[in-house]
C-alpha cells in the first residue's frame, strides 16, 4: 500500500511535467517504476507504455483546448510513429535488458543536451518547419522508443523544435503522435506482460489528470524555454538515481 501511494504521488509530479511538453509520461516513468519493479521488459515496459498513451491523450486534450494542435503534421507523424513503434517493441522481446538500459541512458544524454541548451537568437527571417524531414526521422525515433518501452515523444519533441516548430506547437503535435503509437507499441508486450492490475488502475487516473493539467499550464502560463529546462533537469535526476542504483546493486 505504501509503495502504491509513493508511486501515485511520484507519477502525479511526472505526469504534470511530461504533460507540459506533450511527451507522455513513460520516459520519466521507466526509471521511476524501475525503482520498484525489477523486470524491465515484462513489468515496467507494458505499464509505462499504457500510461504513456493515456497521459499523451489527456495532454492532447489540454493543448487542443487552447488551439495549439496543428492537425496536418500531427496526423502525418502519427501514421509514421504508429507503424514503426510496435516493431521496436517486438525487437525488445529479443534483446537483453542490459542493452536496452544502455540505449536508454544514451537517449537521456541526447534529450538532456537538447533540453538544457541555452536560448539561441532567432533568425531575422523564420523558415517554415521542415515537416518532410520530421516525418523521415520519426521512423527511427519511434523504433528506438518502442524498444525502450517509452513511446516516441521524448525524442520527437526536441526533434520538432530543431526542425522549426515552435515549442508549444511541437508539444501539441507530439502529444497527438505519441498517443496511438504508445498503444500500438504495447501490443507485442501483451502476451508476456506481468502487470499489477490494481497498481495500474490506481496510476492511470493520476496520470490522466496530471498530464491534462500540465498541458493547460504550458498553454496558459509557462515560457517554452523554461519548461524545457525544468523537464531536462527532472529526467536527468531520475535517471541518474536509477543508474546509481544499478551500479551499486
């Protein structure tokens, strides 16, 4: 019971933070759940992917309420992520957990680097976002994310920003693209999943409410660069603790 309360409180914080960027919560939830569950592939990944889909969906509701979703790029990227994420999830069934964690930590390093970069001066003439390149890059991003059980949002969000989308629009597009991809990536895990259903039932509403609130906070109050930095710090701290736990154990 105590673990469930701690998990619910922790997930509430992570869901608000991830909802602010439209990421879905799995990228931060994987190391967090890993503190309490030892089986990455059969316990942590299935629950994380389901929570990722739920939190991304409710984050999308929050952004849509503010009119921030650009539907054409969102639909196009969703098609790409939904097809390729399950392939990565299937591959994860055949790769050692140690190698998956190595890939995860490498992804954290990239994400932290992108989120914690200082502001860059904007060019005098702003070019249109590069949707074609974003669509191409979404495929390997979704495959890698499917292997990690975290959904594609954690790498897709900074990629969209790099390719010219405004941070708030990128977060809204990201939330749309992540939702079906997360549920699709869950499918290969279903036959071998060992999820505590009571725990899942307690965490899902917490994640849904937290992610919706996060999206609304971003839409109405938070400067984009500040929320990027805050989330970067949160993810690095959570992952550093998991790495310390693995090395000391």
